[in-house]
C-alpha cells in the first residue's frame, strides 16, 4: 500500500482501477521506399479506417452537439477523399519514392498553409480541420490509437499529467469514477469539471503519479487529497464505510434541498447554481438551486469553428432564462483569454495572459464578438429574469464603456422592432483587487456585484492558480481575500445593492459560515454542492456566523482559518 | 467546353455546408468540372481547392465542365446554387 498526496479538488471517495491517460506524439521519419504500390495500399487502408472513424464522430457530434457541429466531420470526410490532396500524395509517392506518411504530412500542411494565408477566420479554422484529418490518417498509418480516451472501457479512475477541455470531452463520463492529475490547483479545468460531475478528484499530485499503471487498484480520497495504491483490506473497508456515509449525508442534504436557505435565527440568503450549458438546467433545478448565479457563456463558443450567431445565442439564453421563469439567471459575457483559448478568435500570444487582453478587455476591443452577445441577451431577457454580468472589470471607466455599447445595442434593437429587456439588471464580477477597492465608486454604476474568488485570490496574492507550487496560496482562505470581500459587501450594502459570490469558495462548506457572517447575499455554486450548502446554512445562526467571520479575518492564513472554522462550527463536517 | 455564370446568394458564401454540398454534387459526375472565382480556378470536386477560392456571399463564379455528362453536371450545380443550396 502506497499513497500520494495532492490538492483535494472535489469531494467524495472513489474506489476502482486506474486508467492512465497519455497522449502519443506523432513522429514522422522521412525515408525512401522500394514498392510504391504497396505503399499506396497502406494509404488506402488507412483512408478507409479514417473514414469509418469520421462517421462515428459525426454521429456522436450529431447526438451530443447538434447538426451544425456534426457538419465539421462531414467536411473532414470530404477532405479525406479530396482528389487534389490524394493526387498530390500519390504522385509524390510514385515519383519521389518517399514514404506515404511524409508525402501526406507535407501535402496536407501545404493546403493548410494556403487556407491560413487567406485572411478569413472561417478558412483558418478549416486549416485546423485539414491538419486534424491528416493527423488522424497518420495515426492510423502508424497504428497509433486515435484518442487515449478510446481505451476507457470499464469504470475507472482517470490519472493524467493534465487534461485539456478537448481531452475531457472525449471521455465517456459514465465510466469516470474520479480524477488524479499531476498538475494544477483546485480551480483548474479538471477540478471544476469533477465538481460539476459530482465525482472526487485530487490534483497537483506531482510526478509520483507517473508510477501508476492502467489497472492498478486505486482509492481516491477527495476530502483529504490522498491517492492510495493497493489499499490493504482494513483500510479498503474503512474507505468503503466512508463512501457509504458520504452518500448517506448526500441523501440527507437532498431531503431539504428545496427548502429556503434560512439560518436558525431567520436570516435568509439565496443559494443558486453555476451552470455552463443548456444541459445543466435540469440538474440545477433538481439540486434545489433558486436560480443561476453564473451562466458561463463560453459553451456557445467552444468546440466549433466560427463565432456563434446572435440567433443561436438568443435561442440558448432564452431557453435557459425561460426555464427559470421569474427566478434570476445571471449571464456572464464571454470570458476567454488567460488559460482559456478559442482557436478561431485571433488572440496574439501574450507574455502574461492572465494580465492581458482577456474577458471584457477582449470583448470591448472586438465589437463583432461583443455586440451579437449583448443583443442576444437583451432580446432573450424579455419576459424572464435574465441579468447580465461582466468579468474582469477593473475601473469605473470599464463600466462606462460597457454601458455605451449596451445602449447602442438597445437602440439598434428598438429600431429593428425587437422586444428588448429594457430594465435588465447589470452587474460586474469583482475579481481584480482594484475593483474591490473601488467598490464604493462602482456601486454608482451597477446593480449588483458577484465576487469571483478564484481570480480575486490569485490577483490579490500574486499566485498563479494553475501553478501547483503556489496554488495553495491562491486558495481564497486568506485573511486578505476575506477582507477584500468584506470591503465589497460593506460598500454595496451602504448603497442598497446586493452581493453574490460565484467562485469555487461559495460551495466550500468551510467558507460558508465566514461568507454568511460577512453578509453575503447570494451563494452561487456547482449544483452538487447546493444541498450541502443549504443544509449547513439551515443549521447555524447568523449571530454565530458574524462572530466566526470577525475572528477569521483576523487570523494569519489558510491553515489557521480552516482549523478555526472546523472547531468553531462543527456543522461544517459532513456525515 | 460549356460554362455557366452563377452568383452565390447563400449567407456564408461557398464555405461550410454550401461548399460541401457543391463538391458532393460535382463528385457525382464523371466530367472534369472546374470553378473559377476572380483569378483563381479550382477543381470543383476538391473541397480544399474550392475553399481556397474564398467565394463569399454575392461572389460571381464561373463553372465549366468537360466530359460525357457535362451538361447534366452544370444543370445540377446551377440548380443547387439557385436553390440556395437547399436552405431557405
């Protein structure tokens, strides 16, 4: 029995075999061949195999993502059979007697470069398609598995150096019991995904993870951040008991999940959900969430090759807004840049992407991206309670600029005869320390604040949350962060405005008593956390929470605060 | 060699799905078919070549065909473009 420690990223216990997710690099070695006919036969076989795979991808995309996305694979199939491409490859193999891999790679690359040379976003994305088809063909020629995710056949715990959003989209979620990741902190992509799925995860586990092989017997303890390899009988039994207890506590919390979040002395707050797609609506409603505190709009922009149209956005926002009726749904405008990249939006590389043109800064510089989204939101918010919120605001001037574009869009829509949500509430995210410090000024120009603790912590402590070595500093459990939150809440309440929090912290049981005590009005979290949060809020008093908050903001750091809350509020322990 | 002049009315131009349908239609015929936009001429059966034409909405294209079924091919492609690639 061995164990590896990492950062606890998502609650719960998982027991099962390991599945090691490794990406294989394609290496092409140019060489001369003797028999061009045999070489060509290899190509035709690989082409057939690729064609079948694209059919499968087409059907999967059609089912999961819709007709338009599926069209990408149809276009890729045409590329696979493209006579110009095939003739070029064949004539090079025949005349130069080079291996088909080299001929294919170079020919496909030349087409990709031609497409890229035309200044057109759509065609640049097609350059990605031809490269994608060509690498799929090359993998088949070289006998490499197409996606490491294909090998996942039985329920397993996924271990990996790192997982990108495009890796995770390939995984069959029904077979994922948990995640162990070498790099990253508790707000990395996989961590957030795991919490969204309600399965345990340990991240930032480091190099020792590389010793794990597919099939190794693993236990992950998502509460403690431990990974145990080959657990002995006695500890395996203990883990099974804890797993059972956790599931029971979950059932217990779910029983009260549709009751309001009122403290024992009658103070009521809102508990709402963070969601990222139309599919998340039902799980959010079922979890007991009283609305949506953060609707990430990125889902409309990912996994595709061009910007979503105003109409597409309108449909999605309207569906989600209407699903919640008069309960609030807060739509956040496009938040990309930093660690989130969209290939078809031209974003020049930056030395410090987290301090660069991300989120609202990108949108303000690109009206072609920003305006269709605002127009779609203003139309979709007619007749429901959709609100708009903007990420990465640093100054009052930012809000003035946003308001100008917003007014422009409203006027256009009125002129075009659309129904417009004239009274839509406008809020901003507080995630840059300057915005927290200027909260009193900002209350003059917005209707509400929503604190993004993931970014606020990393900016306040100058600690990159994707760097495992400093990620614990960016945990948010820092007196500096709690003091900034207090400043924001006090400034907003002085002007009769409300404050929400949609960072990971809102769903962390240890943070809830402090945030409650500081006067937070709205807690927005992943749906699986909603029942536990409500259960906790309903079991403590506001008076006690205020005392806890006052003490906590005067403690020295992460460990001290966590230890103190654990002792002062025993209700935070689940089960 | 028979040829026809057509104007692309589809919103996205000779890209995406319209380009795919165009190429798929051309591929049904045995004739050699080429399509010209401005200075550039492309094999109408090659999606990669057709895309590099960069024919946007309102672009004028010339389609030429040579072979046994040249007339049928031109007729089919003309109908496709006039029919807005089957999208309304």
